């Protein structure tokens, strides 16, 4: 099965841009989380689910909610040296914005086990979007590496 | 996007896009480049630099250096000076890697003396200066002490034994930007940074052993004043920043600024990455104080790395680093915002100067330079690609139009994904070794992304800065050993 994301060459010369998609909003968010992990690790299947984290996040808009989720992955990469794969995720409307609850699992960075790529510095707001398409949902993200 | 049709040629290296180009532009945009570099600029530079020209309080011109390329918000190579009373501060004008910069260290060794021990030097440095995704350094301090460290900058490092007192005066801002306030920094930023002192990072960050060949010295007097005195003298150059700490500070405030800009200050910008707040506002001042902590973290990071390099050379050659002449030439920062005093429209004015992928390049005699460089102008360290070479430049009197700012590197010309498709890391390593450059990398695909052809020609960029009167060439430095992040 091909991954539900694709890296884009035409945006952001020095950084990493990708689009991620899914039939539902949740699937598109999961795909974007995998694309972020895949920016740091060549094969995300090498990341075993040994440690777990739960994220409860909220934002005024869907794209900023995705920013918050991906930012958590970048944070834990440095703070706990953890590579995380988001495995379960639910989004609901809350007042004028959105709320997200996600469960992520992964393990400590081990260059012997995880073929490493680039260190993601940050999630940018450049061209950031989450939108509904005729076939589902699509997100575009630029990561600073 | 092609070069805008309304661009005006001011000289053969200065191009201006007038305020009539786009609604909301407050000042013209100026691009410093030869015609060849200008026509090769990637999509987005023109759009982004003209967006910068719409920011409240911008004075003079929104400028882009010859190594400019597409960034987010500001282009890389972007420069904007703001009126500190009426203007804004924008984290997007500084970048996520706050105080990403370059440091250059001398040795009194020649390439002949270093060559037999090159592998050993590179391998040991790679072991002592951790690089790659999420790496930790060897300096163990508590979270609380880290908050103290980021207020003190390199002064803490030197006091703790990581360097020499003279390193401080040979660092921009003396290695400590005054006014850093760690209470403006989130716990998350501390979590990400407190174990990362002395680490290189990844992407375009590197540490290089280089050679100054006699034929590559452009100005012998200045080279001598900078410490380049021997034929084939070996030097060490490295490029890195404030690591996860700075990245988190930038992220935290980007979030705060996006909310405050729309709700509280009613500022509209063409791109959310240009999120900004009035400099004098609580948000603006909090960010400025937190950003200074990240600036200082970066100085500390490079100070500790310098110390590790001295340790390794000392072990390999069995001599004291002082005896090996391992003096620091300078440390320059290329992602900052600083309050500086400049002559503007005939009178001295305080300005908030944003530099994103652009280097301060003070001319001779300017305040802020250490005595040793008062006559020469500021040393400017410009990193090229790992295959082609780098430069040591000097600041000049004629750079007032860019508030004494020049380029920072050769500038990417090819996207990372495209470079990865075109080059193979292992193969590249072998090819470079055949050409006398020994490389160690934390990531093969990361190495491929940094291949020489992924960058603009560094000679063209540097020549453009000289012709435009922004800086002048002193020495071209060739890589012989490289640790890639």
C-alpha cells in the first residue's frame, strides 16, 4: 500500500513540504503525522510501540489544530528523544474551534535501529492548510528542517 | 515566478521593486544580485520580499541578499529594519533557528601537517560533537541552571571552562545579547534544549576542517589581521544554531503572535508566517526577551563545540590548543533581530534590524567591533556548500544601504527532495574522498541533500556582495574534512 502522503518539490527550497490525505479528517491528520515522522526516519515501520503519550489539544481552526499535533511530535523528539507514531485520533468541534484527542506510541531514538533523515526544527504556518476535497480531506504542511 | 516586469535596475548588482508593485507596500524592495543570480532566483523570493515591505514600521528598503531563496514569511537572505517605536517585530523575520550562525577557529598547522591525521581528527570530532536527529550533548546541567545559562550566554561557558576569555570579544555581542529574560521562555522550550548544548543538529549544519591556500587569499593584509598567515593554513569552520530550544521559542511566540495579531492588534499580513506584534507591545517585548535567550543558547552551543574541537586537536597532536594557535577568528549570527544604531536619512537612529539568513557586516571603525578588528572591519564567515568551499569576508564602509548586512551562505538552488532524487549519499562520500574531502555524516540521505550542485555558486554570491558594496573577499577556504549533521 502506498503511503497517504507525498513530499512536494515545488514549495520551500530548503525545507520539507508534503501533502497528506484521507477519507476523513482524522485519516488526513494521521497521514500528516506519519509524513512528519517519515521526514525524520526513513522507514517509520522500524518505530516500535514501546512508550505511549496522549495528546489533548485544541485550536481555533483545523489547520492550527494540525499544527499543534505535529508540533507535539517535534517536541517529544527533543524533550524525550521519542519517535512517535499517532495511532488513534478523534477530532470534535468545541465552541467556535476544534478539539483533538490522540494516542501516540513509539520508542527512543536509536540510530542503529531507525535509519535517520533530517531533524525537524519546527512546523511552519507557510501554506499550511486542511481542506475538504471531493474525495475526502487534504492537508499541506511545510516543516523547517 | 519570473523576475517581476516592473523591477528597476539601480546598478548592475542592485534591483528595486517599487511600492506600486503590490498593494500595501510601504517601502520598495531591493534585491542585491548580479543579473545572472537574479534570473535564477527561485519562485517566491519576489513575492516574499515584497510581502516584507508591507510590515508596519519598516524603513529604508526590504532587502534580499544575493544568496536569497524561498523561505517562509521572509525569504532566506531577507533583511528588514523597523522603527522600534511604531514598528513591529516578526519571528518570521528571524527564523525558527534563532541565532543560527558560523564560527571560525584558526590553527598554526599546515595542510601537510594535518593530512596524515585528518581521518582521526574528523572521526574524533564526530564522536565529540553529536549530530543528527534529537541528539544530546555532553554538558549535564539542570533545567534551572539552563535558564541561567541562556541569560548569560558564552560568559557562562567560558566561566565553566569551555573556552578562553578572548573568545568572548571575538563573538558578535560578546557572546551574550543583553536583556535576555528566561522567565519569558516556556517550560517546553527548556525541555527541548537543556540537554542539547554542544550539538550540531542536522540539515545544512556542519563542521569543516578547511585549508587557506595562498592563491585563495584576496587581501593579504586583512588575512593577516584575521590570523591567516601561513600557506595552506588549516582552519575549522562550523555552522549551527540554538537547537530545539530556539525552535520551540520561535514556535511558542508564532502561536501567540498569530492570535494577538488578529484579535488584539488588528494587523493584517499577507502570510501567517509574517505574524507580528508591535515591538513595544507586551507580546513584542516578551518575544524579544525570549529570543535573546535563544541567541545566547546558540552562542553557548558554538562555544562548547569550539572547546570540543580544541580538545580533539590537542589530543591528536599531543599539544596544548594555545600552542596550536587555535584562536577564534569570529562568531557571526545570521538569524536575529537586534536594536542597532544606524545613520538613516542623515541622522543617527535606533532601528530594530531583522536578519534572516543574512549576516551583520560592520565596516571599519564601527562601534560594537572589538579593537582587534576596528581597522579591518568585521570578519564575516560565509559558509558555502560542503563540496565547493567557504569564505572569510570583511565588512565595508559602503554597506549603509543594507544597515551593514551581507549574505550568509551560497543559498540553496535545488529542493531537498530533488537533491535526494539526484544524488546518493554513499556515492557522494566516495566521490568527495577521491577529491580529498573526508566526510562523516549522521544521515546518508541528509548528505545527498547537501551536495554541491544543490547550492548556488558560492563564488558568484560572494562576488555579487563585493560588487554591491556589502562586503569584500579576504580568503576563500577549501574543505578537506567534514562532519555533516
